[in-house]
C-alpha cells in the first residue's frame, strides 16, 4: 500500500499493519479509539507547497502574479489554517465560523477572503472589522448591503463579484457551480439583448464609494480532472473584464479562477497535476489578454480539496459482517459482503449525498485470504448509509478488524453531523512518528450539554 489514493506517509509495517508518518494505526486506535480522522501533516504541507510554487512559477513566467487561497470549507481547524499560512497560502472562508477559526489561527485579515451566497449582516460586519482582504459578493442585493454596512463602519470594503461563466465542469451536478440554474454568482450571459447580471453587478459596485472593486471571481465546479474547463472559464472572465473596461474605464486588478482541482480517490486514479494545470492556465490567460489587448491581472486560485483530501484517512473498527445474496440485472445471483463499521454517513456524507467513490483496506493486520466483493456501510438508520460502495476485502474480514478509508481529508469532518446522536470523531495529526489531537472527539456530554431539557 503506497501511492494514490493514500497520503505519501502511508505504508505497511512488516506484520501487515498500516503506519502513517511512522505512527502505527493500532497505537492511534488504542489511544484515541475509532472512528477517527487522521491527517498526514507533511503530506498536507507538501501539497500546499507544490500548488503555491507551481502557480507562482507558471504565472511568473508570463508576467502575472498569483495568490493561492486554501479553501477552508474542505477542512478548517486552527492548526490546518496555520499550516496553510506557513506554506505561503492565504485562507478562504465561507461563514462566520470559518472566519473565526482563521482569525484564531492568527491569519492576518488581509490574507483572508469571505465567500457565501447569503451572508448575514453579522458576518459582513465581522469581516469588515477583521479587515479581510476581500469579500466575494454574490448578488445585487448583497452589494447594497455590504455598501451600507461599510458606510456604517466608516471603511471601504474590498469586494470581488462572483460570476457564473456557463462553463460546466466537475462531477455530480450538486458540485458543479458555473451553470446558470443554481444559487451562486451572477451570469455573464444576457437575455434578449439586456445587460448581463454580471456586468450590472460590476457597474453597481463602481457606483458606491464605500466599495473598492478588486476584481472578478469564478468557480466552475469540484473534482475536476481536466484543465480545459479552467481555461474556458478564464477566457469568459477576461472578456468580461475587458468589456467592463470599455464600459467604465476601469480595468480591474484581480481575477480569481476558483478551485475544484481533482484528486485520486481510487487506486489507478490520476490526480490533476499542479504543474501541468498551472502552465496550461497561465499560457492560456496570457494569450487571451494579448488577444484582448489588456494587461494581465493578478490571479488567485483556491485548491482546498487538492491539498487536504489526499492527506487524510478515516479509521474505523469493523463490527457486523454479513454476506448478502444479490440478483444481478442478468438474473444471476452473486454474494456481496456487507462490512459494517462504527461510523458512517455522520462522518462522511459524500457517498450517500453524491454517490462518491472511496477505497478501503483492512489495516490492523495482514491477510492471505482471497478477496471478496464488499460494501462498507455505517451504523445509521438509513439503507443509504454507505461508506464505500464497492471494494475487494479479504474474505476473512471479521469483527474487531481495523479498516481505513483513503482520501477523506476533505469534506469528512467539515460536513460531519450528529445523526442518530453519534458524537463526531476527533481529528488527529501525525508527523515524524508522533501524533497529536487537533480537534478532540465529541462526547455524549457535549451533545446533552446543548439540550436545555
């Protein structure tokens, strides 16, 4: 077990057990129990460094500057925010809570962005008071609200306008974010010759002395494995930038191309290579700006999943193992072994929500048994409580075995719930043969402490 979809610090010990960054998972479980999220700190830092250096080199080669924002929605803890900043990344937040974590980690306000399609007045005010470097506005209504609140605070709010380019990319429809029929952004397309919502919003920002228009933001989807979508979206945004300059005389300084860089979830998957995508996008935007006769703006990207996703895994303990006879479409019967673990959709909702595919292995021992077709399921009261839809596991899988699911660093903890009143797992960091707790395990006392009787 080495290579994708596991972090770079993962390997097998001589007796077949798994180690992460030199830490035996059996020792982790003995101390912290299961389920547990495990983060390979060195792997996270390596990927953060790789994205920053790849984009700085590629964009520098065409004469453009670039900032890399870690997308906090993938996973944000105080330590993770610090790691990101220490590797030269800025931090993107999407709520007051995420903003609070970034500030607790002592990320300077100027290096933080605030997203959200429905920001509250309190969230906007908190961002203004923290001096965030940019507020990404998502509607005409929000432009008025940010201007009003900035006026009340006596400050000028730095804003970007989020646009939808019509470029569709990524996996499941729920994580595609650039088509018009969804909640994010303002369309660059105009109906019946009217002014596009995106252009109207940009012009509206320029009317407000309480606002400073930094630039244009675009995000086209998630888990994208082909850079062509980024290049197509960049062309649309840069055209909009040029059109705004013709209309208003203002050539905005920044363009954010979003994130969504895909990772390997299964053996054999090939992640999007940061050097390749950086060079492809940099060369594309340089050519587009030459065609348009405009100078290059400063760019930014937000590769959250691509940094933290591969760095994480989730540890479970196997409980019930149950072979089930299933009839195939062709009428033939086959056996699928249902392997139940002590977590489930409360700690990883993505398989139930999107049908997302993951890979799992038995990690507390070796086995010479033949493999069987298995489905890893959770302990919740839902038939859709599936952790891994299909995986080959040893036929001797049994209660008490330790099982690990790879590439769960992104959107496991951040989307976790207390369904069926299960406490959420801890987040453990491993590095150089040692482990530490980043976020402690919730307890039943935590849950009951919220209940006022």
